[in-house]
């Protein structure tokens, strides 16, 4: 397929050839679903915890006698259901993390990228360079590329000025090519690749 290359003003400056077959023949939706479940499970902290009856501070004796007070029967103040007492079957700290083989994660990334390219949701930016962090300039660039509603920008290597310019823009993420994964690709509507990042993607895929 041929992809148009745009500048920061949104003007078309050329075209690049991209062979989508390097990403696979079809989109593997089952693998994508498994990858999304894994990434979202790994975001969970698993620190929710309530106290059981052994952990609640309080006496074990009855607070008042069983009969003759006109009140409901009560054992100890630490029992389940008492105010300030224990919680029955409450959450305990646990590890929600899941794992996938490296090859499966790579295939999931390829499927996510293939879907974006086939749906026409990828924009190629010819060059992106900032002398200093400028959020306003970066937001203007995304608006000119019609990617300001929800986008992921992919650059070839880490750039502090670009990172600081993107981090305060709502619904816009930044990723270095080496850190790209299926979840980050699918989380946003549009993908904005710099031209050198796209060339780096082709090189990395050809090695696998």
C-alpha cells in the first residue's frame, strides 16, 4: 500500500510504500483479546484488603449478658457484622499478573498494527523536531493531522522535548518504537508514525 507523508502543518509532502504482508496475512482477534486481558490484568495492584476476626483489635468477652437486657444477643465485638468488626470473605492481597510468551506478544502487536493500517487509521509524519518542550506546538501539529481526538504517536528513539510536549495533551500518548505493544496501539483511535519510526518498524519486523 502507498501511505501519504504529511508535514507538521498537515500538508502532503510525498508518499511511502509499505508492504502490509510483513505484519501477517490476517488479524488474529483471539490473540489480541488474550493480550488485552494480560496487559489490563498486569495494571491491577491487588492491594485491597479487609481484616478477618483474628486481625481486628478488641476483646473476646461478651459485651453484656445473654438475656435480660432487651437487646439482641451478641458474642464478641470483633465478630462479623459488628460495627468496627471483621469482614467475612473480604478481599485479600493477591497477584493478578498474567504472562504471555514473547512470540505471542509480538504476533499480537503485528495483528494490532495490521488492523490499523487496513482501516486507514495510520498517519505518517515526515519529520518531528522540537528545540524545547512546547505543548501548544505539539497540539497544533496533531490538530493539523486530524489526530487530536485520540492518538498514539510513535517515534524512533527517546526525545525528552517531544515527551514533555505530549504528556499534557489529553487523549494523546507517546511511545518509542522499541516500547510499542498491542495494548497501546489499540487504546487509541489513530496512530501517528514518524517516517523514521515506520522505517525502523519495517527493519524490526523483517528481522523476526
